[in-house]
C-alpha cells in the first residue's frame, strides 16, 4: 500500500467527517490508500459517526485521551509506505501525488512538511522556501516515511500537545534523514475552536520548548533556555497579564518535569539546523534599538527589530 492517512480526533465529530469526505475526494485510487482514525476517548459520538458513514475507515478507540502521542497507535497498524499526518480539522487540497512521487525519488527524506495555507500557523509564517531543509514541521499536514518511523519512533509520549513536531524533527534529522518543505502539496487547516484555549497553548508551548532544548542540546543549553524565556515574554507590551502569567506557569511546568527527562544530546549539526530554524532559540536582544545609546550607528542591521513568529 502506498500511503496511510492517520488522523487523531478528540470531540470534533463534524470536523472529522468533513476531513474524511475531503480526503476521499482527493484519493485517485483507493486501493493505494487507507484511512485510519484514532479517537482519543471522545464523548461526542465521533467514532460511531465514522463507523456509520464510512465503514471502510479503520477506527481505533482509545479509553483515555493521551493527546498527540495517539498518532502512534495509528502508525503501529498502518500498512502504507508513507504515513500522511493530518488533523481532524485539516485536509490536503492538492499535490498529494506529486509529494509522494518526490519522496519515492529522494529516499533520505524522513518527513515531508506540506504547505499549510490557512489556520493560525501557516508555512508562510516560517518563511520556508520550496525544498528547503528544515528541523520541524506543522503537524496538521506532513508525510512521515514508515522506514523513518521504524528507526526513530513516533511522537514522544511525554509531550501531550504542542511542539511535538519539533521533538520528532530533531530525532529524524539526528538519525541521518532530511526534513524538507514541499510547497506544491497544499493543506487547508480549518482550525476548529473546539479544544483550543490560549492558556493551554501558551503553557504547553513554553513548557515543551524548554524541555526539548534541555533534553537534546549537548552544550550551552541554559543559554538557549534563557532565550526561550525572553522570547516568550518580550512581547510584554502586547501580552495581557494573563498571557504573561500563562508563560510563567509553563516555565514552572518545565521545572517540574526537568529531572524526569532523559538527556539524549543530538549532534552539533542537528543542533545547528534547529537553532537556524526554530524561532524560540534565536538571539532575543536585537529588537532593542541600541543606536539610541550610541552603541550602534543608525542603519546598522543589528539595530533592526528581529521578526518573531509563533510556532505551529
């Protein structure tokens, strides 16, 4: 089988049914594909609705919601050479066959990051260029090679939600595979508001960004941890007091799990790619216009504000 669509759902029955319908419209020959839905202990009848409307879809029912690691349930039983990762509220618009053909040609690509056009976090936000080598991907649209999964595993079970893709990306790159951005395969993220809150987003982002650096960086990790803290709060003028507090709570959650993290440093080459691609570890004082103090002359590039973006 060429590819397996693996979708994780939690209480988004209507969105999930749209995703399945859109995916079936996209598939040219259904003998080459299978659809697997992992239901994360939904209470809205999602699993039953899929079974009734799409009996050909494989439905795995979890008794407990474990977040993003539930994708691993689908990966374990998937028959495809490639695992197509989409959310319950996202679907591939076009370019799937081209993306799979590209992966067939370049066997050292472990993950192909697809072009997410809509939603709060898009490929454009990262300024990725077509065929650019990157360190992570956006989780609502990517293709994961089964061979790579067999070698490095799936999503980390200690990350419930958010930044999972960057943890997996580090392991994929460190294992000798590439992650590339493929612009021609376009994804629509409808971005359902169900299950999404700003508090959970900010807390988990800060917690997991810090944990990833702490776990994988072989040197100067406290330097990059400090950068993450500052980058998370340097928009203090635009963040509400709640937002600042949520970031602080995320830092505290990192400290709680710090000692339980197994230190598995990645190679200097992998670390460098991550530092180039991941916004949270960028230098964070370049936004200060130091020319005011006479340290820089007007027009010096180092005095210009650094563009910052949220991660997907």
